[in-house]
């Protein structure tokens, strides 16, 4: 019941001010966000890299100014350089939201986002790692997949997220299941209308399994981004049934969520990647994490009241 209002609040400037100013917020944000700066996040990354793989997200989205998009590219360049310098590039890649690098800018936003994403890919290639494009709300899906296609001409290892809750996604999985294609399959975190997405949890879960079957039976590299124990078990079974070796797919979870399960999957010889966000622009990301789990909201509300 709370999911929709929280996801609407995730895009409200008034709510943003309220939540950012609440004194208790910082502590809660720290559960999901590895630090406000690269320097703060990297020790957590080095620790995780002992047994897991990582994808780093420099937080930011819905950029409306060219200068801000440019600053995001600079932040990714600095990060990639540092991953190379610290010898982490073999275990850590980056995730990029195209709206953070200009996709929503008026007039030529898509071109700006493509050029900026290309620059990030060049830096990633230089240090020997990969880039995955996050997926935002459904109005951006065609544009993001178009940019993915363009980037993959020069950087065939660029991956993208597909969201199982969208009606279109089974078809997108079929398009993206060929050799070399890296697809991160998640349920989907935005408030989408019933005209384009399943809204019932059981329907989303069923759609996830259908998409997973397509990807696991294909020749690409599926990235199973879910904390759902049932889906993780189904993925393991599909890997057995399709004869996939452990290095031909991976599990992925978000920083701060189901840590023990991350450790277990890694210890069993699976490739397990953690999505690690950092930076000051945590508001939208944090609100989506609250929306995913009522217990997080209850905890947040209790902390506000008990002060
Ligand atoms: P759920 O049924 O939501 O959760 C299963 C269990 O996981 C819960 O019972 C709980 O124990 C635990 N859990 C899940 N969420 C939380 C939480 N917030 N706090 C505490 N416990 C929790 N979505 C997009 O729309 N676009 C993206 O680009 C995108 N990238 C992602 C990348 C990765 C690596 C991951 C793991 C998720 C990403 N998501 C993205 C989010 C995703 O769409 C879901 O909203 C999110 O993962 C919750 O779905 P679930 O599959 O974990 O299942």
C-alpha cells in the first residue's frame, strides 16, 4: 500500500527536502549507501572484493543541466582510474544511469547521454572493466536500449538492466540473449501504470521466471539481480537444467541487503556481485529501497517519532 506514495515522493522536491533534513536519515541511508564520496566508498569495496564482485553506482539521476551531466562523467572517470590504480578493475565494474549523464536534457539529451556513456566506456576499457546501464522508468526503455545497441558496436561487453514487471520484457530478453550479451534481470523499482507493467507481486514474480528461463536458455551472460530466495533457487535449478557453468552467469544483490545470503552464494562457488552506490544524490535511490520493503518504512518512521 505504501509503495506508490513512496515512489511518488521519490520524485518530489518538497519530500526530498523533508527527508534530507530529518536528523535520523543519515544513519538509515548508510545502510544502503557506501559513502558520500569515492574515498569513503572504496574501503567497503575493497572489503567486499575479498569474496564478491562489485558494480559501483555514482548516485544521481534526472539531470537537468549539462554541467551536472559533465560532472557525473568526471566522477566516473576518476572512479575508474582509481579502480585501475588499486588493482580492483578485475573485480569491480560500474553501473550508469543514462538520466544522470544527460538523457533528459531538452533537444539533444539522447545524443548527450550516448556521447557521455561512450566516454565512460572508453575509460572502463582502458582499465579493463565493464559498464552496465541501469534501467529507469518505462518512458526511457526504448531510448536506453537504443543507446545500448550503439555502444555495443564498439564495446560489445556493455550490459543493461531489464525489468521483469514490464509487459515488453520477455521480448527484450529474446532480443538480448545472444552470445556476449550481458543482461541484469531485476523485478523493477518504479511506479509503473498497469498499461505497461504487472502491478501484482505474484504476476511480477511469474514474469521474472519467464524472463529468467529465456536468458538462462540463451547464449548470453544472465545477471540475476534479486534478493528473492525463491527466484534465486529457481535460477540455480535452471543453471543445472541448462548445464550452465558457474562462470557463465552471476547473482547480484544491493549493498546492505541480505548480506549473509551474498556470502553464502559466493562461498558455494557462484559469481556474486554487489551493487554499491555512493555519493550525495542518494534521495531517489533511498526512497526506492524504502518502497521495496514496508519494514524499512516502519523502522524509518519509528526513528522519526522516537527522537
Ligand atoms: P523482493 O520480493 O522485493 O524482495 C525479496 C526479499 O529481499 C525481501 O523479502 C527482503 O528480504 C529482501 N529485500 C528486498 N528489497 C529490500 C530492501 N529494500 N530492504 C531490505 N530488504 C529487502 N530496479 C530498476 O528498476 N532498475 C534498475 O536498474 C535496477 N537495478 C538493480 C540492480 C541490482 C543489482 C539489484 C539487486 C536490483 C536492482 N533494481 C533495479 C531493483 C529491483 O528492481 C527491485 O526493486 C529490488 O531488487 C527488490 O526486488 P527483489 O527481486 O529483491 O524481490
